[in-house]
C-alpha cells in the first residue's frame, strides 16, 4: 500500500518543493497512515519502496499525477527538446524547444518539484528502513537491497536536477549546484533544517552522487531485474556520472564491471520490442493500469499519428540528413514516415501506454567507455567498443577500421555522432550538449529546425531547405533553467540563490 502523509507533514514537505505542488488540505483522518503502520511489515515496507518508483515513473505535474514527470515521457522530451535532433511539432513543448521558459513556466517548474518529491520520498524510506530493521520487520538483506534502491533513485534524481538547473561539472566544479537533500521532511519541525540546505557546489553534488552510488553498488547484487535498481544499475549510473566529471579512467573501470552481466543485442530493435534484454540495465515500468496516460506516455508523445499516437515530437531532418548517419543503417528502420515527417518507432503502444521507459541501456555505457578511450588516445580499444555498437546496424562495407581514424580526436567525433544515432529519442541529447558545452567542445545548443515549420516529409529529402532558428550560446543565461519562483518564495528563512540572469 502507498504511504499517505498527514496533512501537516505533507505541507511541510511542500515548502521544499514549492507550495503549489501539493493539494492536501482536504485529506480525511481515514487517509492518514503513520510511519509506524506504513513500515509495520515487510510487505508494507516494500510497498513504500515501490511507491517511490511510481512517483518517479509518472510523477506529479500541476497538482495531478500521470504526466510522465520526472522519469517518464517528460524527462525524455525535455532532454530531446533542449537539443536539435528531435523536433517539436506542436505547442506542447514549444517553450522548451524555443528556450521560452522562465521561473514560473510549468515544464521546468514541475521537473524541479517532481524530482524533489521523489527525493523526499526516497529519504523517508531510507530513514524508516533503519527502524524497520531494528524492530525485526525486515531482514538485513532486505534492508540492504531497499537502501541500495533508494540511494540509486536519489542519485538519479539529483543528477537530473544538475543537468537542467546547474552549469556543468566540465566547466567549473565550484559553480552553484543544487541542494542535495539527504534527510526526510516528514514533520513540520524539520522544515527549518531543510530550508537551511543551500545550493552546494557542482563539485560537492557530484561527490555525493558518487558516494550514494558507491554505497548502492556495495549493498545490491547483480541481477537480470530491469524494473528495480540493481548493482549493475548503480555501476552504470556511476559511469554516466563520471563521464560528466571527465573521469575517463573511472568510466572505463565502471563499464568493465558490467561486461559479464550485460550485452548488446544483435538486433537494434530488441531493447524496445523486448524491454528485458541484457541491453536494458534499468527502465521504469509502465502498464495498462499504471502509465503516463495520453499526455505523458512515450508512445503517445513520440509515436506516428498514422498509428494512433499524438505525435508531438518527431525526428528532426537535421539528424535524418546528417552525413555521418549511413543511409542503410538499420536504426533508420526504427522509424516510420507519414505525410508530416519521420517518427520514432521505439515506443509503439499508443493504446495502453505500456512501453517501458529505457532509462539506462548498456549501449549508452559502451559508448561512454568508447569516448573515454578516445579521450585518452586509446584508439584500438575505443574503436572496438564503437564498432560493437555500430556494426549491429551498418552494412559490412561501412564498418570502421583503424585507417579511418588518424588519432583519438577523430575517433571521438565518431563516438559522439554515434551517441546521437544510437540514443535518438531517448532524452540523452541535452545531457551531452550540457557537458560538451561546458568543456568548450560545443558552443551551446546548435540551431534547430524552426518549430512548427517542418510541415511535411519533403523536408527530409536532400536539397530541401531546412529553416533554422533557436541557437543558444553557452554563455546565454537561459542555458541553465531558473530555480522555480515558488521554491524561492516559499523558503522563508534561507531562500535559494537564483541562477544568474533570471
């Protein structure tokens, strides 16, 4: 069963995530489940753990649930709409696509609110597990697994905040990060303490990410489980985090831990047609009974309208026509065309919205290790990893050889291009723009195909003029989202410092 907080407790938590994010004043006493009951048995304790996954899966948006915040379609769309490879076709995500957000716009405000809501729920479970263990309600083995899962979710959520609301580690680790919240707010008395948690530095936040994930790795076991956090998921997330930290040796070391437990699929469609392959490290599960609904499901948002989807987001002709994407690449077959353009077929259930949200795939981590090797000048090792991903999709005549790369820099370009192809429509473009702009490799967000101007399939043909707009230089204040106004206004004792320019 899900834990429902007492009204005063819920309101106290709301002070941390913006008062507008909680409508709880009409809860009846019958709905109150105190901690002593919510964690009174092993079954109830596991239900509380699963409730955190649900909060992350379909989340909380504008005082309602089931909109795909923070780790459903919303996180993917925010990651894609802040880049140039997926295209905004309607008004739904135009504010994100055109950098028109402010400290009160819903998409970025509710990403912040829903992420901190997940973090607080994870912290409540983390603290309650110790009492449940001491009371004999759960075993040490159960406590360790549940604690590892919650540390993973807490780290995943804080990293999502960092890539949207803070400058990248690759620029300046001493710049302002986000508040890293390590304790639960489940009582009004804890509000002042919570309000006092200021924005740490980016470097401090990343150090805590690694600490959370190191502990999670030690607590959990390797498993073929996809929809719950495992040791493999913690290691993979660490590899992602270390990529942002430019810890190339660390990325390689983390990926090496995964090689005996995970594998790339021979068919590029398999991670999406069968969400429990060895390529799928961690996904959020959806079903006909629990999903992001028509306004927050991947298939609905990304799918082809000809197949019953809403089709708010489609593949941009920029990536479709890129000269580095081989015309016979099998990953082009993971799309379908309509008279409106090209749409991804990675998510296909536009009726019951049961597609999993593939949050971490092994292919991503393999490419991270390939990049790390290229950065270190290890061309043979990096090329082998790059080819392990790419050769599944391209004809034999197009396979890369060592002769194609004069040095690590040339290989690095190929790896970064490969990430754009392999991870297309999976929300990973913005994190790459974020870190690569921080190091100066990118100048910010590149020009995009002008919103709502790509009106037909003809734009995907060579020679057709693609109207471009919306470049965002790295030094533009809008590169970093603003801290929500409600967060600042409702922190009465220690308001957070706003990002410069906002």
